[in-house]
C-alpha cells in the first residue's frame, strides 16, 4: 500500500463531554445490547467518562449520567482509542490513513458504481449499481462489523437503477434505501427498507407526483417515524432546469405528502439531508444570474420550513454539497467550483423551528504541500462531535487521489491525508467504533471492483 500523508495544523475548537459505556436507550427505542455508544442514536447529553457522546442521537435518546474522566500521565493525544487529555474527543488531531489490506465486496462482470455504505444491524450494508450489464443492476450485500461479506450479493426488486442507491439508518437495525429506477417505462424515485436479515420490504413508487427521477442521486433520511426523500426532476426542460422535490412518507415508503422546493433558476447542487433527534434539514444549490447560493430548509414537524439563503464570498461558486448534524446545529460543506478547497457554513434550528446562521459561508483550505480541488464529498459524524471528510482530490500534474480530512466539532481542519490507494468515490461508515470506507477500483475496461478497507489513525506501538 502506498500513501502520502500530509498533516495540516489547525486551531482546534472542541466541546468537552463524554458518555458512559453502559447499555443506553437508542432511537428505536430499545436497549442496544450493552453496545451503549457503538450505534447512532445513543445519547443526547455530554458527560465525562472518556467515551464521547454520539453526534446524531435518535429522537427517543436519553442522557447518560456523568462520571469522572482522569487525564493520562502524558495528556498528549495518541492513537489509542482513549481520551488522553479529557477534552471529550478521542484521537483528535491525528492524520487518517488506510489500515490493513482491502477486502472484496464485489468482483465480476460490470462496473460497481454509486456505491454507498451504511451501518446495519451489528455490521454494515453495501448498496451499489452495476454499469455495462443487463438489468437487474441494483445490488446490496450484507457485511459483518469487520467488513467481511455475509452471504451472496442480492439484486433489488427494481428492474433497473439509473441513480443511487443512497442509504440511511432505519429502525430495529434496518437500512432505508432510495434510488431512481425504471417503472412503466419512466424513471421514478423508489424506496425500500432492507431488514436486519437482508430481506427487502416496503418497495414503492415515491410520491403521487409522477415526477421523473434520474438527474442526480436522490437523498433520504429518517426523522422519528418518518422518512424524508428529496430528488431532482429534469424532465421539464434542459439539464440546468432541475426542480427540487421533497416527500414525507412512513418508514415503509408509503407516500404521505410532497412539496416542490425549487422550480426557478438553475440547480447547482442536488439536495442533501441530515437529521438530529426529531429535527432535520435539507440543503441544495441554486443559481440566480451570477449568484451561486445555497438554500437550507428546516424539517421540523410535518412540512418543510421557510428557506434560509447562504451567499458565498465574492468570486466563490458553490458546487456539490454535503450536510451533517453537529451537537448544536448543522454543518454544511460545499465545493468551490471557482477555486480550490471547500466552503463551510454552520446553522442552528431555533426554538420556533426557523434556521439561523452561526457561521456564514467561509473558505476552508484542505491543502497539504500540494494544492488540490476536492470532489465527491462524504461527511461522516464521529464520536464526540468530530467528522471524517472523505472524497476524491484533483491534484495538478498528478490526477485523482483519494483524501481524508479530520474535522473538529466546528468543522475546522485537524489533518489532511492524500492516498493513491483510494479510487472511485469513497463512502465511509462506522460499525461499532471502527470506520470503514467502501470504494471502487477499475481493473479492466468496463469493469470496476468494489473494495472495503479500515481507515483510522496509525495505532501506537505496544
């Protein structure tokens, strides 16, 4: 394995707080088999015992009781899975890199595209579509907590998948899936629920809108007992004239209501969703004349709220978006299509349900000794409110390399790593406390294998 690591120092702002290791109440609600903080939806409140609290608690989560955190003899943070300096964060500020050797999730005929990874049951679930093959081309595969395949890959019930699939956590260890697929000669937004044992249930055509789906990957998220589903429709005009559509349904995918969020001007970034507790947010990029803007709407109750507009600095143009929940709001990251690096904004949902700005759009440099332009952003919440940002980097005179960036709870850069071992749009997820990344690797013309590999800091020598 060859990798180049560049660490970029950054002012680290943290919020202290930890939680305990006892069985906790999760978002189902039910106890999580003594894996108190190993699954999303564990806890709301910070305490202080050396294990950081979850960054995305479920709607029925309960706070843990506090217990003391004792600093190590040497409080310098090391790669040991412990909070050495008792600041509520584990292994912060250390560069991320690929660990071990990659495992094979899929190999064979066709190119594994649009691959996504999600925590599922006690392990993981990989969802992907195959290019250059006859339908059905949508596939899923169960993985254990080490990333090893469990059983054989299984096709979706849909005959053809044109965009996606995307994944999010469902109830009782299940996973919610969404994709654009063929139905009656048209491309429709479709959803399904993959149960803990890998069976598919609840497949349905989305929304009573008859709107097309296929311009970009759809997005969906669970908020309590509801699933929110966002997609774009470009069937009404040229490619730039996409409409942004949002639907609310139950967890089995049965349609309940829908809204048209955007239908004027050009769309510059497809919608993305995030949830925290019983609240959520949807973000998407729009262009009005020479202005490239981000619109964000709260999902607080039965309908989306009024849009909040974010305007970048002069000469900056928003590209692809990603969003994640923080301990006090929302972190929005976007690409700067006019330059290098990324753009960060931080939002908060107020008591009345409106969104407000904590930090306006600010340029974030993701540069080591070599300046690069990031792409295909993937933002994974980590224990203690930190984040792992991964994606592809376009490096001058080199080409495309994979990258990892550790971010603090405010979205500040802790470290940046470039690696030529990571190819083809990575997707990261946690199983327990370990993070794994799913990525494709071209092996021949019209063939891309799907691999999985553990990622983290380099462990300290015993």
